[in-house]
C-alpha cells in the first residue's frame, strides 16, 4: 500500500477540491430549480399544466443521461481534464441562458444543457479524484465530491432564500420582482462558481493513470511525484505496469463484455441504481408531501427542510472520515440494513397515524444513515472497481444507471404514494433495501486500502 508524503497532501487537496467543484455545480444546478419553480411556472403560464411542469422539472435528467453517454467514451479517448473543462463551459452557458429566457422552449433547452453538465460532472469528478488519490486516502478524497454536492444543494437553498423577496399577500406573482427577475437571478448565481471552475480547472493536471494508458509514462510519473514524492511515484508506476500488456488494445465498447467485466459492470450498475432506489431522495424531492402527511404546517415544513439539509452535510463529513477506516463494503451493508429498519418504523408511524416529532426524528435518522453510507460510498466504489483503460465507459454505464433510477424513483413516488399510501411506499423501499443488502454482501469485495491496480487484478483475474 502506497502512502502520500504529508507535505504533498496540500497539492492533492487542491486538485481534488478544484475537480470536485463539478460536484458543487451538480448539486446547485440540481436544486436551484426548486426555489425558482413557483415563479417561473407563473411567468411561463404552466401552473395549470402538470404535464408541462413535470417535463420542465425532468428535462435536466434527460440532459444528465446525454452527458453521461457522451462523457464516458470521450474521457477514455481524450482524457479526464478536457471533459471537465467542457463541463464548466456547459454550466456557464446553461446558467446564463436559463436566466435570460422569455420562451419556455428555450428554457427547457437550457435546462437540458445544464443536465448535460451534471451528467459529465457526476461521471468525471469522482473518477478523476480516484485516479489521483493514494490508496490509503482514496475513499476520503473521492467522498469530497459528495461533500461538494451537498454543499451545492445547501448553497442553492440559501441563494434562493436570499434572492427571493418576501411574498406580499394578495400580490400577483407575475407582476412581482420574484415573478419577473428573482427566478432569473437564482439561475444566474450558478454562473459564478461555474466561472471559477473554468478558470481553476486549467491548474489541474491530467490523470496520471490515463496518461500511463496513453504511453505517456514520464508525464504520469512527474504528476505522481508532485502528488506524493519520488518513492511514491516509483511505486505507483510499478503497480501500473501490471496492466501494461492491456493498454495497447484499442479502447472500445466491446471491452465491457469480455472476461469478468460483465460481472464487475453488473456490480457497478446495481449499486448505482440502489443508491437511488433505496428511496431517500424522495424525502428531498417530496419533503412537503411527506411532512404534510405527518401533520406539519407550511412554516414547520420549511424549517424541517433546512434541518434535513444540515443533517445531510454533517453526516456526509462523518462518512468521509470513516470510509477508509471501516471500509466500503461494511458501510454499504450498514447503510442498506439501517435504512430497511428505519423505513419499517417510518411506515409504521404512517400506518398507525403517529405524527410530529417521531416522523421528523426518523426522517433525520434515515438521511444521516444515507449521507454517511450509500450517498458517498457509491461514488467511491464505482470510481475504483473498473480497469483504468475502460474506467470512463464503465463508470458512464453505472452513472447512466444511477440517473435512470433517479428518474424512475422521482416519477413513481407520487403513484406509489397514491396507490400504497405513505406507509406502504416506505415499506416497499425497505424491502428494496433488504435486497440491496443481500446483493452487496454476496457480490462486493472490500477495496479499502488497495491501489486501483490491485483492485483491477483481484476482480479481473
């Protein structure tokens, strides 16, 4: 196991945080539309059109899927850094364009474009961080990407709150500052971190592991030396030599179906989908409905949403500091079984009409459990279990699975909630968590403390 010199860790931290700004923009762009929703819906006159409201909200997911599909093969062919530069430009254009729109069609187009940025960032940022991080701290550093995502989510909530003027009773929203300009500034504000991302990404080196696959050994070693010193670089280069016989093979999609890759790919696909189908994101997407069903009023709901956001950040930090100590497999197993138990109790609360603080406590417990396990660890696992030469494509398939699952989850919750009731829906998510627990326990090996090359050798041989 290779380690990083203490005096070099600041450089690793710098390039990690810069690349993780893709995660921050991912979180911001994903959530900002929620604060703008009451105002742009009035502006574009879609308040009486549920189908159009759903299309506007879901258009970003379509963009995510497009971004993931494009970024995977391109990252393996042209490198990780160029794709992150493209993502930063896409975020800038989407932020500006969404805010200037007076036409709904163009508004949707820019939302799709923003989704493309999210898709690229969600695929590339954790992958890049995994490839530059030493084995003993890789989990912690990849988890920084999840931390920036939740910070981006909180930032969007705060920005929306600061920008929006207080709603005057009886005032027509369309003629108010919120209805004409406020929602625009919510989107424009996202352009500020996007510009910083674009500027700072040029200071980040290309992935040394991708460079090695392109036979640029000297450049790869130079970057590794800057990260961890001469001895560290020599050990990493020596470790990468185990894949030297494979890097000459032309990278194409067929490699995903050779040897043991189908099984490894299945692990990535299932774990990525499980991160969404475990059900926790419906608490963020449909917090109002969930807390309303538990007997909370509007003002209490808004306060509870803030509490859930803060809880998300705190437990994400806890997850960062436990992933390299407790291990990926252990935390995923704990998260799956923990959520299954919490959902069983939460469903019981709704079934027996228990409301108030009990529901809030269980919701916070579920968010805390998710934030320190499935949320960050999923990104860690899918960024490290695939061979370097096809990591971009394989991660793209897993990330595509994640966003597809996200769409299915978001779309089906209102249907499930209506058909099964809140208690039946949470019990169903509990059953899914039990199935996820069994799959992870049977199929996922522990990767804590192993180099990417050691993981590749263990999984593919």
